[in-house]
């Protein structure tokens, strides 16, 4: 990969809550696949919650997986937890 490609690549973001089993399942899947990601707990981080709501058009469900700055998935396997 050239330096230009690396500069364009954004890390995967995972928006979660601590008590959500679907958030835990999404985290475990990303870890199992070796995907590097940054996790944000939207119950504890108001700025992350605001970013998640902006990215999803106001969807209040976790987990949210964001790839390349765009939501790739809201919920996990068709399920999620309300925020």
C-alpha cells in the first residue's frame, strides 16, 4: 500500500454501550477478524453519541460500525440495543 492510500484510509469506528450484548458480539467479531478499530461508549461519551447520531441520521441503536467515515452497519445480525 502506498503512503497516499494509507493517508486516505480511516480506522473502523465501533459505537457501543457497555450493557449491550450485540455491541459485545460486534466487538468480538471485529477482534476475531483482526480488524483494527476504535471503540466509543456512547453512554459515557456525549461527543461520541453526537457523532453517532449525526452519522446515522438520528438512529439511536447500537452497535454502529463506521467504515471510511460512513455507517456500514447499524445493529448486529438484525438486532441492536436502544440508546
